[in-house]
C-alpha cells in the first residue's frame, strides 16, 4: 500500500528536455524502468503517476533525482514537474537544473482543487 503521488502537469519545456541516459544506477523502480526507454523529462514525470514519490523522499530517492537532473540535456530552461499527493491537500513541484545535480522542491499548501491552474498560483514555498 502506501500513499501515491499523482502527476498533474509540467512547465518550462519538460516535454522537450531530453535525457542523456549513460548508466542505470537508479534505486527507484520508476527510474530503473524508464532508463533508456523514455526520452524526455515529461515522460519520466508521467511515469511517476500513481507511484510512491512524495512521502518517500529518502536519501536514495534524492540521489536518483539529482542524478536524473545531471543527466538532462540543458535546454535553456529549468523544467518543472507538478504532483498532488494522496491524503494531503498540498501540491508539489520538482524543478530540475539540467546538466547539474541541482533539484529544487516547492510546495503549495492547502490546495482545494489540484485540477486548478496550480503552477500559476502564488504562494509556492521551498520544501
């Protein structure tokens, strides 16, 4: 069981941000499965739909996200993936800095309807 995260949307050219898969060192099952078969960050983001992500951000998952960020081909943007989380009214954003291990997590608290245009809401805080 466990709590699941739901993919909502992406921004900042995640759909065109390509991944340079050079080795499959990932611990998270979604990233191991995505290795070599998914071509863009948005495809990987969608693969996390209805999977355990938020609430399970262990050191190992953080390392996987940092390695994924470093494997992204720089495209002049900081692509973002947005998720809601089961049993929680918060919405989360993962922002990647392609070509580097930098990953930022933002949270928008107490969102009544995650289907609203969440990325454009004000009030995002660093997680």
